[in-house]
C-alpha cells in the first residue's frame, strides 16, 4: 500500500494498514525551522540549508530524506507569491525586531534574538474608515500567472513519482482571519458587533479573492486528482468561540457554505478546514456545509476531548491532528515518557474505523526537542497499525 492509498482509505473512514502520518503536508501541520534543524542533527542526517516555506510561522521545508525516513504520507502544493512582490525585511531602530510588510500591507515583526515567528503589529485599515477605504485597499492579484508557475508539474510529481496524497493550499488565511488581520482586532471586533455592513463588505472582498484563486487553480489542475483542499478560518480560542455560534451562523457560515459548495462542485477532493481552539459548538455546522476534515483538533481546549469527539462526530468528519497534546505533553518541559503516554491515548481514541490522520496539534514549535518528536513518531509506529 502506498502513501496515497493509505490516506485515501483514512479519508473515506476505512482502516488502512496504519494511521497516515503528516509532518509538513500543510502550513498548519509543519515544523518550525529551529526544531527541524535539531531533528536533522539528532537523526544524523547531512547538514542542509533550511528552506523556509512559511515566513510568518518560520516553518521549514521538510526535505525528501526526512519525509522518506519518517514515512510522511502527503505533500503540499501551494501557490507562489506574485513575481512583482518581494518581501523586504528590515530592522527596527532599537534593533530589537526584524519586520516586513506583506502583500496585504500588514506589518509583521519578530524578535531579533531568539525569535520563533512573526507577529502582526500594523493593520492597514485600522482606525476610522469608510466602505470606500475598503474598496480602495489594494489586494494581491489572485490570477497572477507567476502564482501558478510550475505548480501542475509539482502536483504530478507528488501523485506519480512520490505516490503521496496531494494537498492543495489556499492563497491566503481564511476570510474571517484576513478581515481581522487587515482591520485590526480591536476595530474588527467593534465592527463585528456594531457595523456589520462594513465587516461584511470586507469579508465579501476576501471571499471574492479566494474564489477567483480557486477557479484558476482548478483550471490549472484540470484532469489531475486533487486529494485534499486546505482551508482555514480561526474562529475559536482556548476556552470558547471568538464569535458566538449564533453570529457565526448568521454572518460567516453562509459565506463558508458558498465557497465549500463551489469547491465540491469542481473537485472530488476532501475539504480540510483548520480552526484552532474550542470549536465543538459549530462542528455540526461545519459538517453540514461540507467540511470533510477537521484540523488541528486542539484536544486541550474546552469541550475538545478526543474520545468524545470521535464518538460524536467520527462517522461524519476526519480528524487530522490531535495526535499529541502540544500544550501539556510535548514541549521542552515534558519528557519523552509523557509524550508516549499522550500519543497512545490519542491513538486509542481516534484510530477505530479510520477517519484519522496523525499530526501534532498545529505546527511543531521551535522549543520541542528532537527526543520528544521521535518519541511521538516511534509510538505511532508501534501502536498506529491496524
């Protein structure tokens, strides 16, 4: 059984030979560059220049030798930046931060010493704005040919040579996320509560951008069997939703449904939906509008117990993630024995009947020691067979 066959069985709620394994298959299931460098050294692999595939999260490209050694079962193919935009990284006057502005004019900065990832510090539409300001705010061109250069060839290689499952990435963060990032969280939540027409106008602009991208992507990939389409929209925090379930259903769910309906009309691929946090209250809504896969399955968040989630929703949605509790069993404050115990529990909860792809809860962060990563992987090899 090759990797793609293994993943497809799991995605169709059947039991393959073993639980599929992901590390680096998406930008929310990857590994931070510092942790990746230490992992290569720990495994005695040749030293390589670490390629960053997501500058914001400082994610490393998982090289072919590590993918083969660990048996990673999928690979991500994502759009490129436009040829006309180049990230220009600068240093703040006090020397504490590196910073840059992205294609959306959002400002990002990272501590120069011991920085792990970039955080937002400047939002282009913060403050008092009008609908005209929203219309005038320049967005990247989703149809720029340079975004799609070589992407079909890369997908063919994944499918035909590597025989891994093909995951196609989105052009941007989710539409709710983009709204908050561009407007700023303070003004974004104020508008969400008190100026919904403005918030909706912004959401519609970002959905139009994504829909145009997906139309071009499906045209580019015509005839190729896409296995997974990766979507995201963080709508929950550690203890609860970031917006109420009622508000989600009224304002955001219809847009998600329109987009997911379009994607399902164009491809047989499963829709992978990423939202951190305590999303249990809207899992039935997500299933209703066509979400096939939930990620990252934050098992330490409120009401996100792994056994309960599997029992209640395991027949209707695939859990991609939740393989180890990254908050309470994985970082450098925990021992490999704790990692192994937690992985065994998650396997016992999520494995039965298929419908499970193993990955950590979100990306492996830079402070995770290689001993813990390998304890996780070794436990999966021992107990992840059907």
